[in-house]
């Protein structure tokens, strides 16, 4: 848990926010860069996880058609990750105020 000012940020929320920000900033242009994907490192193409990452990056860049083509769950994943992060932050901050906070 990290506190910035009066807002508490759960570690998981920060990881998802950081990952989405990284994909939004760099994700669409990552072809040929370092990868931690085992199938990709072994020379295989078509990894579902890589497809999902590319799909999320394309969705964050506004290329919804390309995102759906890379992986059909990329667009819903963006919404789910944003919703999950916001929910965790809200829950963390509501719980930290105690039971009598109005």
C-alpha cells in the first residue's frame, strides 16, 4: 500500500495502472523489443498473451479494429483493468476512514 497525500493506492492497482500506462505510451511500437514471453523467446509466433498485450495497446491508441484482430478480449480487458483499479483504490480509501466516517 502506498499513500500519496491522503489517497491510499493498493500495490495491485498501481501495477495495473503502470502496465496500462506503459502500453498506452509504448505498446503499439514494441515489435522487435525485449520480451519476457517464453514462447516468443523460443521462436514461436501467435502467443495468446502477446496478442492480448498488443490488443490492449492498440485499444489504448484508439485502433479498435486492430485491437479486436489481435485478440478479441483486449478491449474488454482495458475496461476490466480500469474498473478493478478504481474499485481497489476506492475500497482502500473507504476502509481506511473507519466505520463512523460519513
